[in-house]
């Protein structure tokens, strides 16, 4: 088990207090009501509508109620979290930030991300990291999924916020050489430059 000898509830509550886990990973809405377990992320009631159209292999949804989760589900949040996913996108496959969620979660890069979480938690076979050439492709077995998902132009969400976070990370890391953490507290979560915390 991860964090052996330590209370899982205590650790996951600390995770939820993380700067980014108090916000929907997709739109920045405060106090997200749902969790996508196998992606290890927190999402709001509006953005969860797309996830509910996915098969569970892409996104397994639970209410954001830690005490109702199994220990295995809690481990996905401990190994993942909003910060981990955003760092993965910004540092590994930045063009994912240009995709709407109905496409993003089906890409080869996100298949790898979920498989890697599974590996870290359950000790399954280590996944092979996709090259840039194929990372943004949708595998054939996920190509036929019809989500009827709305696009960023009409669902009220602005997916350009990930690019804003990437810019902040680069700016903040110039002096400290750290590429893995977002240091600013008042980061912008959407492409319009509005602060969702105000």
C-alpha cells in the first residue's frame, strides 16, 4: 500500500487541499462535485456530463465523497490529482491542451496516463510511453465511441487555460530550475485571463 502506516483518509484529505484539487481540472470551477477515478482528477457537475458519456475504461465517475471510496480508488487520487495531470500535459504532451475533453481522454497519451496510474497502484505491466508522433492519435478501439460531446465553443468551458498554466510554469521555473510544480497561488485557470478565484 502507498503511505504504509498512515491514514488513507488523512492523506487524501491533504491531497484535496492541494491548490489545484479544489478546482475542476477542466474549467476551474471551485469545489468540484465529482471524481474521475481512473484519471485521478476532480471535475465539476457541468464538465462531468462529457465523462458520463464515456465507457468506464476511459472515465469512471464517483461523487467527491472520500469516505465512500474504496482504498484502491483513493490510491488513484493519491498517485494522480489535478496537478499531476496538468503537469503531464504541460511537460510531456502540450498539444493535448488544444483538444476538447471528448477527444483528449481518448488519445494514446491519455491511455498511457491511465495505464501508468494503474501500474503505479496495482503493479501491472509497465506501459510503453507513446512517441510524440502517435501520442495525439486516438487508438482504433476508442475511435468508434460516439460521445456527442459539446465543443469548447458552446459548453462554457475554455480549454486554453492549460496553456496559460504552462506559460506560468515556464516563467516561474526560470529562476529555480523546477519543471514539476506550479508555484504561483493566483494562477489563471482560463484563457481569458480571468482569475476563477476572484
